[in-house]
């Protein structure tokens, strides 16, 4: 029989081994639980995919990335019920301009969203068309608008398809789309997410279970984007373009244009409230443009107050008041002409 002190010593020597075995058992249980949870989640994902549930984010639900190229007099029917005739070049731009410059003719590129593009009106009836007629044959105006575009998308479009046109002046009309709240920002879509945002983007792009949970929790989960000020959803989203990204976007547009001897300007087109003579519609782009313009010496073409008292609601499409009609494009184009001419001649 061992002395009492020796037995206690031996029991104490065995305690660390028992603790190690206990920790090992807990670790195995934890790993087993994680494995089971992963299998359950995978089976849930598989079932939802087979059931037709789509992921939370699809790129084309946030405006698309390019109008179909090489359209030739195609009739486009809008969801509001009207139709218009559309032609595009090989880059999907609504223009027949060719890359080589015409001697003695200055070149202006108008970059923007669907209002610049001329959604709802036929070829020859857009704002850039009206501006070109008002400026006369010594100035060529190229319509580089794209429906639903943000300034991040405009940078991609410029670098891939517009830079080769070498404009004397490029006016970028800042779209409201920049501030729409989305699950995946345009920069994250194009270049990938950074840091912890990678998890959000990964879930939004691939997880059906994530989308199912969103649809049960948030009232506007099915909408690709939310307009600031109109939504009351607690769902965490990000703007399509952040303020810092917008600065970077305009830097990337301005630098090559200026380096080639041209000019860049920021533009504001009128909304319905401006056309009817009400106070300027509050928009994020106005204070931002003032700050950026002052910091970089970039001029601003502000058309918000150009056309009050010239027709009001008669200047927009009846079923789509967010877009100018033929008369509206003509009136705004004529109002813009002296401002553009001043920039070209200054």
C-alpha cells in the first residue's frame, strides 16, 4: 500500500493528462458540430437552388453595363408603354461619330445616365442631339450616356470605349444612381471587395440562404436598389458610389482628358421640380460638385434653373416624368449651348 502523500502525488500527476483529454474531447465535439452545421447549410443551399431561389445580387438588376451594340433603327418598347427608335455604334454608344477627328471641328462628349442617353425618345431627339444642332456644324457632340449608369461605370466606359475619341470637352452629368443603396457597390462588382466587405459580397453573390433570410427580415429585400430618403428599411446597404470613390472617378476621368489638351466639366440636368419652377430638387451632387470643382478647378454646367417657365410638365414624358421628351431635350439643349460654347472658347 502506497503512503498517502505518494498517492496524492500520483493523482496530481494524472490531472494534466485528464484535462488534455477533456479539451481534446471538447475540440472534437466542436469540430463535429461545425461539420454538421456546414452540411446542413450546404443542404439548405442546394435545396433553395433546386427550388429556384436566386442570390441576393445580380449585376443586371442594377442598371446593366452596356446598351446592345450595333443596333440599327431598332424599336424599343418601355415598361411605361411608349416606344422609341434606337441606333448604336460598335461600342453601344448612341452616336454615329467616328474616331478620326474632322479638321476644324471641335468635339464634345456628353457622359451621363438615361437622361443624357435619351431614354424614351428616338434617334435625333436626345439632349446631345439638340445641343449639337444649337452649337452648329463647327462642333461635334457625341452622346455617351448609358441608362442606369453610375460614375464608376462611366469610368469603365470611358477607359474602354470613349478615350479614343479625344474630346476637346467632356461634360459628365452626375447621376442620382451614385447614391442608390445596394448590396454590392459598383466598385466591388468591378474590382472585388476589400476586407470584411468581402463576406457581404460573397453572401450577396452566392448564398440563397442569405437571400431567404433577408426576404423574411427586411421589407425591401427584393428590390435591387433603394432610393435614399424614400426607404425606411433597417437593412445595412452601401451606396453604389461612395463620396471618396466619386472623387477618384472624376480624377480618373479628368486626368487623361486634360493631359490630351481637353477640358472636363461637371454637369447638372434639370428634374421635373426644376422645370416647373419649384425650388431646386435637393440632390447630393450639388454640394459635392461645388467642393470638387473648387478644389480642382473643374467648371460646372448647371442647367437646373435653365428652363423654368418654358413648359414645365410638358417637357417630360407623360408616363415617365424622370425623362425629358422631345421638346424638353430641345429646350435644355438650347439652354446648354452658350455654356458649352463658353467652355470651348475659354
